[in-house]
């Protein structure tokens, strides 16, 4: 079992640091979606972060706490885009070199370009995120850089957990939180806050049925699960579950849902048309799950985490064109 798990106090400390660099994101009540769902539905708009996704909170918290020597040596990590952008953004803030490995086929080209524009040294390797991650873990020691795992990092989890503090400040009576899961840092950080401030709040994870590794690990309470990785939504495209976040999800999360890539696409279209919000696939997964389980949400105050808005323009255009 992992022992160095983050705690609620770490999230509070992260807020003190992050507040210097990042403004709170809005919690938007979506009237038309609420009517469709039969609940009071709110979107936590992490698509409005400087890099268009929630992970920047973790990047700022982690790099902001490195020693001067560690900052000078730099950091290295694997990412399909949003985690890499978060480290690159924080690297600019704190003068830290950043090396990112991303998969050759599964990366969003716009995210790769954004990482490079933020100063990251980006390498493309392997078929998917996990092959890129395995390569980083092989070469990290030779670079002298501090290896940053995208999920098994207490400082990342504490940083992204500040979303939860902002949600409870804006909507203390929230009854259900629906959180997209790729590696699990977002849901773990939010759940830490919810369990401390109001243990009665229901924490619901959601993953693509085409990449259900974390879902299966949650259901079976073990890490050695077999799962496909075929989703087109790169923010959810992890093939294997991770030890730290899986342990926390087993302890803190109430339920886990799977949604299809087609249901995610439909939710992207609904958010754009009915709420005027741009979401990438991972960001729309929370709404896709809300639509699937709407009966159990009836009459409740619900927050869906719109975790990112870095949608490929062509894909979003096709969704809107097709209605």
C-alpha cells in the first residue's frame, strides 16, 4: 500500500501557493442542462485555466515547491497534452526546464504545439500514453531531471484538489460531484476536500468505456487488471491504473460509471450548444455520465467537472455539424 498519500491540509497549503498565480475558475449553473437532467447542474469551468485544463493547478504546486537546485535541473514527464502543458506553464513561471514525452499517435496536435509554445522540449514516442510513460521512466535518470509521474504525485493531487475548495466555497450545498478520470489525480484531490468538508456528498468517477483501466481497478480493488485503450479522447486515454490514485479512489469514491466515446461526443455538443461552453472529450465526460444516471441525480445540486477545453477544432466542428 502507498504510504505518502496527500491529506486535506496539503490541499489547503496548495491553495495558498496557487492563489498567487491562478485565479479561481467559475462554477456555472447550466439552466438548459438542468432542465434536461432534472437536477440543478453546475459546470466547474477548468477550460478557462491559462492552459485550458485543471492540471495546471498541480503543475504550479509541484514546480513551485521544488528546491532551487531541482528547478535548475528541470523536470521530465509523460503526457498526452494537458499535464505536459501544466508543467510547461509552471516551468515558465519558475524558470524550470521541462521535458515531455507524448505518444506518436494518440497526442492532440494542438496540445503538442501548445506545450512547445510554452517552452517544453517535446518528444513523441510509442503508440499510447503508457508507452511514452515507460520510455520516460527508462531515460529519466540519465537526464538528471526530476521525474514527475502524472498521477502518483502527492503535490499534483493536492494542487488539483483546490478545485474542490472553490466548489464548496461557491456551492456549499452541493450533493454530488461527477469527475472525469484519466489517471485519477483530479477525482482524488476533489474527494479529499469533499470527505473533509461534507462526507455525505456523493463522489462519482467517470471513464471512457474504451479505456476502462481505472474503472476495472476500482471494481476489482486491484491494480493487475486487463483493459483496452482505444478511446479517441486523449485526456481519458490511460491503459493501466496507478497505485496512489487507485488506493485513494478505493477509499474515497462512491461509484464509478463508464460512458461510450459517442456519449462523450454528444455531451461535447450539448455543452457547446446549450451551455455555450467548449469542452474536450475528457471535460464532457462528466455531463455524459450525468445524462446516463439522471434518475439518481433528480432534484439534487450536482457539479460536473469540465476538466478541460482543449478540443480538436475539427472534431468539435463535426459534432456540431452533425447535431
